[in-house]
């Protein structure tokens, strides 16, 4: 008889932990769900009486939090208490790519995972099911297990892998009606019981046939592979966008044409300035690193090419701006519409905008940024993280403006970096009238109506078209 879970704790209140736990709490009012994080400001934001101010922007998330918070959903910085009381603990902390030492730039940095495992081992007095939720490289479960089982305090642990397949911007939809929920665990009897305990939680709202159970290694590798395949599609269509620009074909038409082939399908075929987000690049780099560590050079090179193509696409967009503006952008104002890595999120991790801005700043451009959801502090943090120049120079060359018309005023060019729907509905005549002439628009998201803009008088460049 599988034990019914009544108390869940999640370590990490970010883009995965916050929404996932909120939905579990919403769908399972009899389970107490506590999300813990050491970042006091982040927890305070999750507890803000006005749910508009929670730290993760996802359509629909504020309503889910409003329904469950204070009833059976809690946000706290008291990590030890939450671990002690929970029967099931989700680890949902950041696993960034290493910026130092062996595997630098490729391997995942597991120090936060290890700290979690050590904390769980130190605090636990009763048996626990530990679920790894972060995007993790294969075999992390082994490391977590080894730390937990060697602490010698007589507690039994079962380690499960439950990778997330959320797309930011539609995370709540994805959680309410997922394509699949993947749960990996040990093949032992105890392992199977632990898997069943988590299956029983999800089965409260997810049809049983969509909950897949596998062994741990298949589960972990499935997550990396899913993201690698999606990113590969983006890089594939982006590679053709450059060919289209040279031959006079239109990449949107090519994408639509191949997308109607049921073997290929239409998703992730939108050509753009490049993919961003915390998962695609990190997961492919993990895959590359794992392949290299086993001496599989051809496999590693094959997947690394997806990243190389993506970097090329971002650089090409920045170069196009410089070249079109008579080979110099020094002292010119370029307006960036969008900073988030895609619409309907305030997440900027690995956003193409950061790298395009960095290239233009090397050329001494002045940049005015407008994004409906990204705060000023985040823009500077993203640029400073690259360490390309002192922070005060970034502050000097980049201004963040809360009004799009003000951002575009007196600009030599506008670059569309995020596909926010609102950009389509702006008064482009008004924008044109207030810009320096000739007025250029560089559409990195194939978002705008080119014909309409050209009639107004704009000179327009769209990725994947002549």
C-alpha cells in the first residue's frame, strides 16, 4: 500500500518551483505545500498581498497563487523546518553552466544541488522521498543519493527524477494540462513505491496515461534530449534564414510549407534572432559535455553545432544593424523593443537581446530599452554579468525607459528583440515622425507588418527575407 503524501516541501522558489508547487497546491488542497528559498526578497515577493507583484510573471499564475496561498500553499525562508516536516522534497534550484574549472562553459554547476542534498541529510529525522526537479545533467540522482545515503543518521531516502517540460509564458497551461509527466526512480520495490506516491499526486488532475514512469537515467536523459531536439529545430530554420536572405526566398513561407508536413509539424520553426531561455543552451552544453566525457567526439560536435548556429544568428543580427547604418553606430541611438527571451515572461536568461546589445555596445552605440515586464535593474544585471566592460559604462550607454514611444524618440533604428503582441498595435506613424531619418526597423522576430511599415516610410529588415 503506497503511503499517501500530505506534506511537500520544495527547495527553490524560481521559475520552476514557484509555478509547479502553486499548481500542485491548487489541485491538491489536502496536501500542505511549502516553497522555501534563502533569498528573503524573493520569498517576500511571493508573499506580497497583491499577487500582481509575485516575482515570476506567468499568465494565470497570480490567480493560482491567490487561490491556494495561506490555505495549503506557503512561502518561507525557514528551510530546515520545511525539510523536517515534509514527506516529499522537491529540489528545484538553479543548475547554471559552470563558469570556472573543469568543464567550464559546458558542464552544469551542481554546487547548489549538492548543498541541498547536504542540508536534507543534516536535517532529516524521518524517511524522505527526494525529487529532483531542476534541469539536471544525467546521473545527478546518483550524486544526490550518494550524499544522502552516506550521512549515517539511519534515514531512508528514495530519489526520483521528475524533469519539467514547461515552456515559459504558458507554464500554467502546461501544468494544468501537460503533454506528459515523466517520473524516474529505482527499479527496487521501495523505488517503485516512491514513484507511485508521486504518480498519485499528479493523477489528481493529470490523466493516468500521460504519466510516464521510467528508470532514473532514461528520465534524466529524456529531459536533455527533448530540449536539444527543440533547439535543433530553431537552429535549423535559422540557418536557412540566412540562405533565404541571399536567394530571395522567404523563410516564413519555407517554415509554413514544411510545417504542414505531418512528419515535421509546425512547432519551433519560427525564424528569429536566436533562441534564449535558461534551458536550451544549458541542456545542449550538458549533452555535449557528457558525450565528450565518454570520448564521443562526433556526437559532441553534432550537438554543439546547434549552439554555434544560434550564436552566429545573434551576431549576424547585430552586424546587420551596424552595416545598414553606414558601418557605424557610434553615438547613435538604437531602440530595443523587448529584452525578455520571449513574450509573456519576465525571464531574461540567455536572451538574444543581451548579446545583440553587447555587440552594439562594443561599437559604442547608445541603446534605449523598453520591455513591458523586465525591470531596469535586470537589464543592467544581465549586461554586467558578461563582464565586457565596467558597469558604469553600461549605465552610461544603456537607458531603460518605461514608455515605448519615448524609447523610440530620436532613434536612428529600432530593433525588435522579443515578440510581445503589443508591439504590433503601436502607432507606427507616430514613432516614424519622431525618429531620425532614414528610419530603420530591424525585426528580429518576424513580428511586424512590413508592407505597412514601408508605406509609412520605414526602411525595414526582417530576418529570413531579402
